[in-house]
């Protein structure tokens, strides 16, 4: 390196001097522009700009990467927090629904206690019996509240079971679905008497109903009072399956869905003093249906229809179409293909009340005949009758017959 510098010393010195002169000239000389910027500044900015652009790109990318990473981390934490809030709100919603259901059942129990003549004590289910096939629950009322063994347990929907053990602060209740449970029942409609027995699952069966007795699916069963436990007249359930027994079997096979267990058990009523009540009558199968008259028109509403009580809705619609056709000169059934149809949304002026001799349809005598029929006590039909014709002498009323000479 030293040899190279010694060899080209003169040229090197000359280049350095020239470079120094250029720098001095650039410092002194100004570019003629709006701000008179010096040449040295222009050269410096031009040389540094690409490097600055590269550095700024690297810095922006790194800053964006770290910012996005931090934002993603924050979004992950926010997502976890929102999920926790949603889970908490779901639990609160379920809790409030359960509280509302409990309040509704408590209100139903209070209303049932006020309505029934029997003396009852409200109790809450606090535990269930152990065992897969156990159909026993424990309630928070015991002998300290006057509960004794054998007392019936009911809800506003139907019977639930009976007390099989009474402790000082709790009682053990056998549900009607337990295989050891039995109670006397009677059908609502046909009065078939039988014995309700549990089967260990959701439905119960009614035994000892002869094949000659009539029991229909969907028929309600009520307590009969024969077991001396449940008073008469409390709902039991609905018959879902009714099958006649085989020739070797004298009794029917009837499966009943208990009504008292349909909505679960949370609160029950223990009957301390039961009072018999009448079994409600079954509603008739073909009950008459009342159809009210059409509502009156609103204030200011225009109605182009027949007078009230005369004709049907189809008659009034037909009359409106006739009026629209007459107003537009259109004859129904006579228009050629492609002809303009009438405007069925045309607003017509209010129709005047028809006189006794001229109806709304333009034919005389229609309403006169109807009025005459009404005056004679005959019901007027919705179809306009033909013009009145004089009766034959043999069919005229006695007051209008000509006396024979």
C-alpha cells in the first residue's frame, strides 16, 4: 500500500487538491432556485436520501411488526376476557331463568293453596334417593311441620307421590313412578275405575280396568279416593296408550303420562288434611263454535257492500266487481284476449242504501222479497231470491182468501 502511494504521490495530491477546490466551490456557489440552496447541500441530500429511505423502510417494518404483535397479543387477551364475560352472562341468564321459573311455580303453589279446600304445606325438594332405579326424593319439611307418614304430595299440575318417612326436619317422598307405588284412579270421561302403578320410568300404568270398560287415548285420569290416601278429584295424568287385553287377559293395558312430573320437581305441596272434590266434566268432543260477525268499518272507510246481515262476503265482493265493471264500461267474460282489464283498485263512492224495491244489484224486487220473508218470520238467506209472485188462492193466508159464495 505504501509503495502504491509513493508511486502515485503526485497524482494523489493533485486529486485531493481538485476535490478540495470542488468542495470549496460547492460551499460558496448557490443554486439558483427559490431558496438559493448551496451545491454542497444538494449533493449531500442526494447522496444520503437512498440510504435514509432504506433505513426508514426497515424501521417502519420493524415497528409495524412489533406493533402488530403487541396488538395481536392484546386482542388475544381481550378475546379471552370477552369469552369469560359471555360465559358469566350465560350462567347469570340460566340462574335468572331458574329463579323466574321458581317464582312462577311458587306463585302457582300459592294460587293452588288459596283455591283448594285441602290444607297443604309447601315444601322444596332438597335431594334425591340413591340408586339407579330409585324414585324417591327428600323435601325440607318434616314432623316438626306436622308431616306424617302416608300423607299425599301434589302440585298444581297433579299428584306427585306420598310420604313414606317423616324426620324432624325432612321427609322422604315416594314418587308415583316408583314400582312400589299404587293409587286408585278413575277416568274423566267414561268413569273407568282402576289402580295406578309405577313402572320405574316416565310412564305409569293403570291396572284392573276390564276390557268391557271404555277408555280412550287422551282421556284424563283423576284420583278416585278409594286408596284412602289421595282425596278424590285430583288430576293424575293423560292416557297415552290404550290396548285391549288378549282373550286370556281380562284387563286392558293402559299407559298414563303423569301430569305432576311433567315440568320437573322443585316445590311441592304436602297435603295435611285432604278434602274430596268433584271430578270436572270432560269437554264435549263436538263443541259448537261461535263465529262472530265481521268488525264494523273504520271511521271514514268506504264500504261498497251489501247491507249488514244480507249476503256473504263472496256476494259483497261480486257486487264490488260488478260496480267496478260498470264504472269502467267493462263486461266480464266478453273482453278479447289482450284487452285492458278493469282496475280492481278503483275507489268507488259510498253505496247508497238500497230501497225496498231496488237492490244494490240493480234488479227490482230482490230486497222486497227478502223484506217480505223477514216480515213473515222466515229467515232471509244470503242469496237474493227471485221477484215475489202472488200465491195461489189455496196457499194464501186465511185473511186473504176470497170467501166462497
